[in-house]
C-alpha cells in the first residue's frame, strides 16, 4: 500500500497526502479530509463535492498518470506521486499519527 501526494495544483486545497483507504471500481481509493482520488470507470478523479481534476489515463494507480486536466480546478494541474510509505488504510489513523 502506498499513499499519494498531490502537489503543485492551482487549487491549493487539493494538495496534500491522500491515504489509501480501500478499493473502488477495482482500483485503489485515496482520501484526504473531504477530498478523494478514485477511479470512476473511465478516469482518475480528484474531487470533493466538485470534480477538480481528472486524468483519462487507464493506469493502476494515479501516480502513473502522465496527463492531468482541470475541470473545476485552477491551473496549474497537479502532480501526483506515491509517498513510498504505507498506512493502515484508515485516514483517521493517519491523522492520529500526525498529532
């Protein structure tokens, strides 16, 4: 398991570490506060109640995407990288570790 780090997005509230929290549509799902990164049948999405950024790259994890696009998000588009560390898969556990 690897968490994802979103950085460099023009919509700065999406930046940060997303904790791997299970599987959705056969691919890993990541969460940070009210934001998620998930595979939505045909694209990776970074969203909350709005779709901020998306990638149509059909890859195993979002860090492998080569192209991100803005939907409601401001440019520049984000960079998504694997954190290299694992977690318990529970975003509340991750939060507790930070305190």
